[in-house]
DNA sequence: CTGAAAGCGCTTACAG
DNA sequence: CTGAAAGCGCTTACAG
């Protein structure tokens, strides 16, 4: 069962390989009507299917882009990836999605794999742990776009949320509802990931602007496994917070687990707002107030920026960063406090 | 910034391309030590990176497999895909995951795309709507494995859950807890997808075996958008069910939404068991009793079977179907009824 | 309007 | 122990 090639089609249709190739690429300009028909028939008869690998080798373009997400467990990653896929499909590009699992080693392996596979460009949710490689790609003028995070000292244009504003939206919603003792719990910031740092910064600014004290004990950044313990110690303070901002979806889930295990009531015992929408927000009991990212727009923008870079074969990364507006989704996990 | 090729390395190291290729493929058998070192140095100096596209063309193997899931929104799809990826990585294979979105047209497009890209084999969660194409791949002895579903008349080995048993587990758990009026709500069965049909069959058998009547009004199969209406009419019966089995995760979510909107209490007003585990099962209020699929094992098996087919280049699909055991995860969405 | 020839970057018998 | 040559399946100037 040898695969049929363009040569077989040519033979069958009694034309040359070149002509078949022209036909396949829809360059009909000067092609005779019956030539066309003969080729079409031959393709059908033989069940010919083109071999993209051969084409890619010759054209030096695979019409494929790579996406490396830092951690596929974030709802954000999945949604943005889907938006990227939609946008790419429209332009005839395919996608290979890889999960770095928050591990710079894996990220590196995937970057190398994708380049070896000759993808035309890469969209990275960077772990931040491969600066040399990011820089190398820049030096080689290889098309790259960052999503979610920026990396200090690597001038690649990045598609990000207005993270400060996201935290501010949460804090100010609490304040409007009469809350004053407001905490924030994020996942670990050891690698100084920009969204986490910025969200904490936004929290501080919003507290300050509203005349509320910024207390260390109310701000924790921990590995996922430690968040429940962290909640415990935060809520064991003499003056525990009455409300808490979850830095992302996974942090939110840990908080919800803690709340359930300790039979606390939301929002009576603890009000909660999560940054990042979660699948169950609307039908959880109580439904969860969140600050949503415009994942669809962000994914589309990432694809557009990358495709632009690819088509321009452009060298210097002179494209700006893009910041997107968070949106408060008011639900029932925040009550009313009369201060 | 021309990419550096094997020819450049050869020149730089003052050996032939063949020798460089031998080196890259670790066929050191007869290679002189200094030759090796010179090549190694040249690769470093030039920053050479191999081009898999060229290699694939020559070797007629891309070391890549395709996965087409019927609908990525099912938790099951995501988990199985990850398990497949892990298993493939161990064998040096890469993955391209596509989402058919329950649409046979898309599925077809992806099958063709993947084949054009010369993937070495495909794992399909079949929509069931492309029998001719499935059959064609079989005829061509192209390596394919099905997951989740089987397709009537297409003898491809398939990795599936013991669906009947899954439904039975749910029904019998209800019965043990004293429930008698038990319904089942699944997503649409217009295309006769095997898991849904089998789960309904298992429900009927379990009801029968336990001397309970099988009533049409207690069994509904609807499009997602209609499930809430379906619940409404089921619960408006003179003798409404006190317990309901959700045919899969998405059906479960619709039921939970309905329950919330109508301020029903689980399990007092309605007990619920979902087939398929969901991310929030353990920390939902109440936590949700589910029948979980062993997604990790299933994904691993799918990968193993496919990789076996690939390595054997084997023609006839003489491999059997594989059925996996569902597992009841007892939580709090089922109460105790004293009949 | 169509065909012959070169070449994309590799690998692989085979010769020496 | 290493190199010259052919070939994987395409595309693309170029010639006619």
C-alpha cells in the first residue's frame, strides 16, 4: 500500500509533476480546461493526498504555530488556547499546544522541539525560567509572542491583563459593600511572575487609596499545597480578614476547599472574589463573584500579533505590549457589611 | 540569518554530511574520537539545530501522533489527552490534539489535516459521522484507535468504559440508600453514540434487576440546551423522581444549574449522581457523588495500543476492544430514604 | 500552456 | 573509519 505521490498523479493524468503541483496550488492561470479535468480525475482515481511534510521542507513554512502554556490547569490557558486556535484556523494555520507544567526544563524542551519541527512561530505563556533561550530567539528574529506574563529584560511584546486593575476591582467591590478587613491570597511568587506581583501591587494601591491599612498578615503568596494552611493562619488572627481576594482560579479552589472543610459560610464568615472566571462560578452555592479576563480577545490578539510577525518576517520586536481590561462579574460570594 | 544546516556543520568540522548525520543519530560505532569532538564543537559553534521536517520526509515517520477528541469540553477528553501525552512522550512521540466539537465535518477536516501532516497514527474519540473515512483508513492499514465510543460496523479496537456498569453502579447506590423513583438524564442520542446508549441500557437493566419499574417519563436524552426544560417536566410529574443519574459531566452541570435556579436542595429534594468525575465534585455544596472513569489508565492504554500498531505496521486490526471499570465516588449528593 | 531540472535538509546503503 | 551519491515528495524559476 505505497502512498500515492504527485508523480503517480502526473503519470496517470499524462502531464508533468509541475503541472500537477500548479493545479494543487490553484494556479490555474494558463491551465487548459481538459488538463485540469484530467488531473482532477487522476487525483480521485488514485485517492491522492498531499504530503505537507514535503511541501513544508521546500517552502520553509509549516503553516503551524506552537503554543506553550505555563500550566494547562489554569482555566485561562485553555480558553486562550482555544481562541488562538480559532484565529489561526481562519488563516490556515494549525496549532501544537504544549504544557510546560510550570517547569522551565519542560518549557525548554518544548521550545526546542517546536523549533526542530519548524513551526512558523511560538506563543508562550512564559515560566520566566529560560531567559537565555527567549533572548536567543529574539536574536534570531524568530517570531514569538508572550501571553499573560512579561519577562524582565526580554523585549517581546506580551498580551496581558491589566492586573493591577483586576485586583483593584475586587478590593473596591468589597469596600463598596462595606468590607474593611480584606486579604489577598495568591500562588507562589518566588519566580516573580508579573501577574501575581502586579495583582498584589494593585491590591496595595487600592487599599491605600481607600484609607485602609496594608497589613502583611493579610497578604500571602504560597504554593498551592500550602494555601489551605495559609488560610488557616490568616483566619486565626486576632482580627481576621472578613473578605479575601483569590489571586487566580487555582488559589480560589483551595480557598473554597478550606471553607468547606471548616464549615464556614460564604459570604457571612468570609467573602470571596476570585480573579479569573471558573467554570462553576455561576452555579456554585453561593455563586462566586469573579474578575474575568477577556480570554477570547486576548487569544485572538496573541494570534494576530504572531501572524503579523510571521508574515512580515520582521526582525526587531517593535510591537508594544497589549493590556486588556478585567471585568467584575458580580455574583453572591460577597455580602453587605454595615461598617 | 540563514538557518544552519548539516552541510554547514560538515564544512566547519571538516567531515562529510554523512558523518555528521551518523553523529546526530548516535551511531558512533566506528567514529574516531576526535571526529566526534570536532563535530560536537562545530554544532556548538554554529548553534546547529536539526530540522525534523527534513528528517521526517526521508524517514517517512514524523514521530507524531494525532488525537481528535469529539468534544474538548468534556473533562474526560482533557484528562485522557494528558495521559496519552505522557505515555507518548516516554516513547519520544509528540502529540497534536484537535477538537471536533461534536461536528463530523470538523472531524473529517482534522483527519485529513493530520494525515497530510503525516502523523504516524491517530487516536479518535469518534463522532460516528465519518464511517467512510474510518473505513478508508482501515483499508489502508493506517494505525487508528478509538476511545470512548465504538462505531457500528467499523472494527477498530476501542478503549471504553464499562458503560452499563457505570449506570448500574449509580442506580444501585441510590437503591441501597432507599431511593426507588430514579430517573436518568443524558445528552442527545440522535447519533446513537455508544456510551449514552449503553448507560441507558445499564440503567434499565439495574432497575429491572431490582424490581423497579422502567418508566419512559423518567428517562430523557436531550441536547444540552434543553436539559433544564427536561428536568422541569420530569420534576413536574405527579410522581416525580427523587433521584437522577446524569449521563455525563455536561448533563450534570445543567442539572445543577436547574437545581440552583429553582432553589431545590440536594439531596433532600433531588439526589444526584453524575457519571464522569468533575473538577468541583469534592468541594461543591453538597459534594457530588460521581461514577469516575479511570481516565489515566484509559489514555495510557490508548497510547500503548496505537504505538503497538505503529511499530508493527500491522495491517488487520486484530486487537480487541478494552473495557475499563468505573468507580463509584461516594460523596454527599445522595441521602438516605427510608422506603 | 506545459515540462525538465534543481533543490529544500536530511538519511542511508554502499564503496573504499 | 569516512565520503559520494541517491532519494524522500514536493515547489519553483525558467525555457520553450
